[in-house]
């Protein structure tokens, strides 16, 4: 029995075509979207949760926070579950929505409007009363605007690198006086490519063909473009708390250079962690739950590494302080008092 077909093609052929339909390096929009998506793939697992209801999709919780700046976690009211028990459970769900309602004393919206077509459900939740708003950051911006900015810059840089790498193939170009000389030039270049010695047919060929440099600056330009691309990517990773070496210098890097930007890695992640902790605390109080969270993967390692460095530095400062204090005590004990100075020293004085 043959494979099932789709519009005359086998399924595997269709899937392969679909998977590779947007791999053209010249497609700026596709490359931009690809950079954004892959970065969100990386950042959607910054936090690991434990203790949520099974209906809470924690990966969606993280994704919504980073894309929209916030996400709501709450339960669907019992009145809206009547007749839909096969779909809706009396547990918590993650909702995207919009902020609305009157402003509170801090000028913050008091309602969260949710619409879930799958459940045929719409509701205006009261923030802090029947739904918990998990913020991404203080400004409610999320990571998406930051990722989009760098994705646009990286796309332009990689496209320039693509064009320059093609131009680097043309180390020389030739101009011909007529079509016969042009054909002779193609024959000469073809022979050279095949490892043969190029032979000019006539003196008119030598006079009619002129060669000039085309890609003389391509090597240096490619190197600079690679450095720019590396710098942009390392800056993006540093913004979300992941160290990435963007230094392309040829010499070995010393410890000071490697750790120079360590302390700049965490401010945005610290803000993200703060609002994660606030959201989990509020959820546990509102629904009498025991949800726990922790940093995952690379972020946990980065924070632990920085904590170890800070602790080591504090211990070193403490040791230096103790050494200086001990030195002062020893110096004070060895120096005789003025009244106890030897007679010779007194006379000299």
C-alpha cells in the first residue's frame, strides 16, 4: 500500500517542504521571526514551578509574562462551569487578558478581562481578589520588545554577512570588448578552475580583456561583520542574564576581562524574580496552595556562580581586615613606650 498523498505529493515530502520553506537567508522577515522565536524558546524556562494544579501550564505562564508583560492565574467561577464539566475543571488556569476597570490608589487597573473561546468563557476578574496577576517586570513590558530590538539588528548584521560572503567569491572581475573575447575569458577561467593552464587565443584577447580587483576588502569586512554579529548576540544574552563572550580579540582574555560584566547580568532577572516571588506568594494566600519556584538551568548556575564570587570576595575582605588588625597589634606591642626608650635613644633625641 502506497503512502497517503496530499495534493499529489507524499506526506513526508510535504512536511519537508513546509519545514524548509522559510530557510532563504535573504528573507529578512523570516530570519527576524526565527531569531525572536528561538530566543523565547530559551527564556521560557527561566523559572521552574512546583505545586500548581495540573491545569496550570507553567510554560505558557512564563511565555505570556515575557510576551505581554503579565499573565493571570485564576479559577473559572462555578456558575460558568455549569454544563461544561467535561471541559472545565474547578482548578486554576493561565489566562491572557487585558487590564481594565477603575484605577486603585496606585493608579493601577483593578480588573483583568479574560476571553477563552475554547471554554466559551468571558469574565472580568478582580485583580487581587479572584485572580493573581503574575507580572514580568515593574514596567509590565516583558522581554519581547527587548528581543525584537536585538532581533532586528542581528537580522541586518547576518544579512550583510551573507552578502559579503558571496562577494568574497569574486576576487577579480573581467571586462571584455566583445562577445568573442568574453567567451574566451570564460574558457580561460574554466580551465584555471579545472587545474589547467589558461591559454589566450590571440593578442586581441589580451588587449580586449581587462581584470580588476573586486573583493580586496572582503576579508576585513567579513571579520568586522562577524564581530558585530557576535557583539549583538552577546548583548542580547546579557540582557536576559546569560553570560556570552562578545570579545573577539586575538589575545587570551584575562580573568578581569572575563568577569568584567558579571554584575551587569542580573538586574533585569532580579526584577523578574521579584515579581515571580510576589505572584507565587499572592497565589498561595488566595487559593490556600503551596506553590514553590526556583531558577532553572543556566540561570540557576549563573546566580550560584555570582553568589560564590561575592561570598569569596567578602571572605577575602574579612581576611585582609583581620590581617591588618593583627599587624597593628603586633606593631603596637613591639614599639616601646616613650618613657621606656633606652637612654642612648633619649640622649640622641
